[in-house]
């Protein structure tokens, strides 16, 4: 039986390549005003060239899972190093404000998660260009 080259390549690649283990460091946890949810800011490192700042909105009782944030993922500049995570403030139970350093590269951002509307603002509090207030 003849297997496609790609199948053989993938089958044999497990012995040659090492997987980089990712680590997660929780930076802040901000409970919602109702206490039912929490915003978790964390740094995730998958090697020295891939460090991201992340934000997830989770139910109060849930633990942070291994993976990227479900709301926001910001790439950090390996030359500049990591930066302070954006400030997160609950406006009310259904509204979260996130103030960002506008020089960071946004890999993913969503404007709603877990029935919470997320607003992205500049450090001065103005809406971030290209996002809804």
C-alpha cells in the first residue's frame, strides 16, 4: 500500500521536532459588579519570541484554561519586552472597558463575550479608532 508523501512526513515528524511548552501567568482578576463573571488578564509565553498579553471573560467559578484569551490577544515586541497589561474596568455587569496602549499589535479582539459588551479605549479614555464606543 502506498501512502501519500504528506502522510509519511507528518507521521515521521513527531520524533524530530520538539514542542515548546507554553506558560501562563495571571496578572489581574477583576470580578464583575454582580459577582457572576470575572475578567482575567494574563501573560502567555510560548517561547521568547511569542509572548502575548491576553484577556478572558469567564464565569466566576471557572478556572483559566490553557490557551489564548477569549476577548483580547496582544502581541508584545520581543525587543521592547513585555508591557503593562491594559487597564480593565467594569462599567456595569454587562459592560467592560479596556484601555490599551495603541502601539501594541492586536492579534484578536472581540466586542462581546459572555453577554458582556467590551469597549476598547485609548489610555486617555477616548474610543480606540476603528472600534465602537
